[in-house]
C-alpha cells in the first residue's frame, strides 16, 4: 500500500510538475501574507511593550511610575518603597528620556535613552563583567550599533539639548532587540539637569516566589504603581484594533488561496477519476481512495505551508510590509528580528487544515466512485450544490444569506468587529451559491444568443464545457469574484480615507503655511521652537500665527490617546477640553464627562469635556486642548508646527521671502496647504501600504486559479481535444476555445465581484471600520476602475491563456488517442 501511495502522490508530482507548482504557489502566497503580517503585528506590539517597560528582563514584576514623565520625581521615594517590600524583591531606579542623532543629512532618528544604576541592573551588569574590567560609558542595543556603524566611528547624540560624542571604544553592545541606549543614571540626570530625579522604579524578583500583596500599599501623590500584567494589557489595547485588522486582512488572502485550492482539487479529481476506478478494480476499497486523495491534499498543503512560511519570513525581514500606526516607531519595529514559533505553527496549521477543508468534498466524491466509472464519459449525477437542493431553494437561501449578512454587518457595536466579519462571511457565501446557480443559465442564454450569429464552433464548445461542470468552474469564478471584490472593497476603503483626510485637513487647518522641522518629522518629535512662535505672534507681517503640538502617546487612565494642542476658537471655553467623536464612541469619554490627567506643573488635574467633534486623526481617539491651558499645566520648548496665515497687504512673494529667512535661521521648512495635504497623504499611504500588497496578492492568486483550472481542463479533456485536433481543428481554433472559456470566467467573476463589493464596501466602512476605529468615512467607490474593465478584461484573459495554450500545443495526438 505504501508503494501505491508513493506512485499516486509523488509519481503525480513528478509527471505533472508545473500544475503541482501552481497549486503550491497559490497556497504559499496566502500563507506568506498571513505569516508576514502576523510577524509585523507581533513586532509592533513588542516595540510598544519594550518602550513602556524600558526593555525589561523576564524577572520584572512591576514598577512605580512618576506622574510627571518629563521631569520625573524625587528619588527619596525609593527609601519608602524599600521599607515595604520583601527581601526577595530588588529595586532598580531608572531615569528615561529621548535622544536624537542624524541618520542622514535630512533625517533624524529618535531613540529612548535610559539611565540606570549600572551596578544594580541585572540587564547590564553581567555583560560588563565580561569586559576588560572597565565599565563602558554606554550600553547600546545591537540594532543601534548597526545604525551607528553606518555613520563614522564618531557619532554625535543629542540628549536634553546637549550634544555628546560617542566613539567606538565608549560603548558595549547589548544583544537585545530594539533601538535604545543605556548609561549611568547619575550622568544622565546631570545632562538633563534633573539631579536626584527618577522617572520609574523597577521591581525585580530575585527568586520565583514573592508576595505581591504588599507592593501596592506604598502610596504617593507623585507616583503610581503599574503591575507587569497591567502594562501588558495596555500594550494589547494600544494595538488591539491594528492586530485584529491585520489578522482579518491576512486571513482573507488565505481564504482566496483556498478557494483556488478547492478549484484545483476539483480539477485534480476529474483528471484522476479513472485512476481511482482502476484502483478499485484491482482490489482497493472506497476508504483507501478517500484517504489517498486526502493525503495528497495534506502533502500539497504542507508543502505550500512550508514555502509560504519561508516566503513570509523573507517578506517580514526585508521590511517589504511594515506595520505602522500613530504610536509605533517604524525604526523600532524594523530592529526586531525574532520570530515567534507560534506564528510559524499557526501558518502551517492553517495551510494543512485549509487544504483538508478545500479537498474534503472531492475526497468524498472519490469515496463514491464505482469501477463502472472507468467507461463513463462523465458523471450522471445532477446534484450540483448544497446537498441536492432545488435551484429555487438555493436561490432563496443565497438571497437570505446576503440580506441577513448585510444587516448584521452594519450593526454598530464599539470595539467589536465580529458582527461585521460574520456579515461579510454570509454575503460571500450567498454570492458563491449564486455563482454556482447562475453559470448554467448564463451559458444557455449565451448559447441561444450566439446561435443567431455566425460564431466560431470552437468558442461554443468551450462555453458548453463550462455549463456541463458548473461546480468546477463555479469555484474558479468564485475565486476571481473574491479577489475582485477584495480589490474594489479595499480601494473603496482607501479612497474613502483619502477623501475624509482631505476634508479634515481643510476643516482643521485653514492657514496658508506651516513651519515644520523636516528632520524630526519622521521621528514624530516636535522640533519648532516655542520661542520662535512667541516672536512671530507679534510680527505684523502675518495675519495670524497659531501653535500646533501633538503628543501621540498621551496617557489617560492607563490608555494611550492622541493629544492635539492649538488655539481654540472664541466659541469654546479655553479651560475645558474637546474630544473626538470616535473617542466618545469607543471609550465613552463624551461631552459632559471629566477626566483626570497627570500634569507637569499641577500634579493630577480634573478636566471637563465641553464638546465632541469629528476629528480624523487617531484611531484610538483624540483629546484637544487649548494652547493657553496647556501652558498652565505642561512645559514644552518645541512645537510640531507653527501655522501661519499671510497678511493680505503682502504679496505671495513677499510672504515667502519672509518665511525663507525664518527657516534659514532656525533650520526649518515652510510648506503650503497643498504640501501639507500631501504630507498627510504620504503618512496614510504608509499605513495602508499593506492593503496594496494584499490587492496584488489577491490578483495573483486569482490568475493562478484560472490558469490552473484551464490546465486541468486540458488534462481532463485530453482525449476530446486530441480528437478535435485529429479531425482538423487548428491551433487558432484551439486558442479560441480556451480564450472564450477564460473570457467568460473572468468576465463573470469580475462582474460578480463588483456586485459583491457594492455590498461589502459599506459593511467594511460603516460596520467594521466604525466599530474598530469609531469614525464614519466619506464613502467613495472606485467607479473609474470599473470604467476601465472593458479594456482590461480581454487583455488580462489573453495573457492568462498563454500558459494553458502552451500545454495544449505540447499535446501529442497519438499518445492521447491511444486507449489503455
């Protein structure tokens, strides 16, 4: 029996290598996208977590955090904490700030700079003992060392507005992921003029045991205790929506792959049906046939999974796809190279399980084969789909799925995308059922229509073959439908974001120009001096000068939000806050509520929320504060930008000349309203670049599906095609037959995909997107792409047919017509 398995599976692979490679490629593309997005998602979460806890060790159990993270709090609190903790817990004080260094002439990299007691730190001390007996000035991560090596042997690092020089002999490398620098805490305090100030106190277990019950008893108005579990939960919340959406995006690609695989297994069954009959004739049983087909599916799924995992790791490590949002640092994410084994196992499991599910129907059909099938031309069964339900019942059921799916998908439920995904699944299932139902009727309609004209007989043969086997070709059409629907739905989503973003910029920023620090733009750090704003605000050459400040990691009640600071208009109370409508929707922080915020100048302050407004910026929610009120509670030296409205008395050239002089003196750049929109668009495109990759992947998979379907058609109908060639059908007529088949399937699949996307797009935008991020976009559908399809479809079909036609050209008539 082992020999039969070997000949059946590996013998087929050997004799049909191109078709096998097409099948494995289809699976691997879907799995590669799943693995790469999951790796990037994990790295994004890990980078946020590491920045929260300062690249901590496994023995870290919690920390005390100063309410004022910019200046810290007095280290005298250390003695009070130490008097309340067990002996098996060690305290490690830390002072953390940010440093910057120049990557290129026009780009600055921002990194965490961590001050520690080197002698106490379990993370640093074991490494320093292995050195030459002298503790180095700095400890840097592996990724930072690689970046510094791109520079000269000497690097200038800016910390607390002071320049320090780092030479190669001054530092030691820590084999830890992330981009950061560690130095002695007293030296860092001195650099930042924050003597005896610390920003956090780590609690480290020296043993596995420990009484956590006494840790939270130490109270202070300047400090708050955070357990490791709380920090992990906060990191999960910060990237929760991002992770969920990445998972959905990648699984949709996997779904398209397995639609193709199911279609491939249908062709595989039809081409090998005679072999199963032969096996039954020589003594095997139905169960053996079932297992034989299933094992072949598992082998193909396993090979596709392995290739997909390797390709996914390659994509992740080449930074072809990068997970980006408003709280993740793209450079930090790229510094991680570790790959969780759970992602690899998940990718392989999905690949094998998907292959089993995709092949289970055809495996069951092999169980039903009888030896008499050897002499049958084709199956006599009329049952096409869904357990032999009548066409009328199938139509009613599919319509019901679409209606119910649409209703469920549009349910508004904050932070819950399950209703939307269920709705999407039901709508897709309904359309797939309609595809199987519609194909035979469309073929009959086309046959009647074409019979009135002089239409090539070869084309009619190709179309009738589709009508005879609607299950097989319905799967191909459904794969194309799903890919088309995905492309149009995601394009609709990105176009809607683009239109909404432009509307938001027009509404929020009515100034003519913005002064920015281009070098610090990529790091998200403010770089426009407050002193410059104060000077310009009294300059009569400008009609108005407004400050703008962003903090993308503004913590309220242990959660990350985005803070925007600017001048409120006169109809708002400057001592109250405004929140975005999506913040109210997601976290129920709404008009009339109050929130308590840790401030630098006044400790904890309760602030009232006076209004809500549409604010298209942060997926977690935005808090808006007037600049005058911000100054009463926080200290800042730099703004993100200064918004300038030109004086009507000055010409455009006079205004730009003034701005040029300012930018030269302060190493800044001025941009107009159009350039500002372009800047926001670039940021949005970076976030949505993964969707573009998914669209390309979906199109490739659907092309492979159709190509594979046509190749299996040639293999299954080899005797019929050889007979047609023997009686005089030339190569052009053969190409006509294949082309008409492909043209029908592509046209039908794309048209079905457009209808499907017209329903899925509103579900994604007004259901899933609203529930995940809390905002409603300006709906846009890519009609311009629909208009181009009449030109694109014939061209795409022509190129798809080239590969199957090459197989047909290689067919030998004498070999195919020689009966066994």
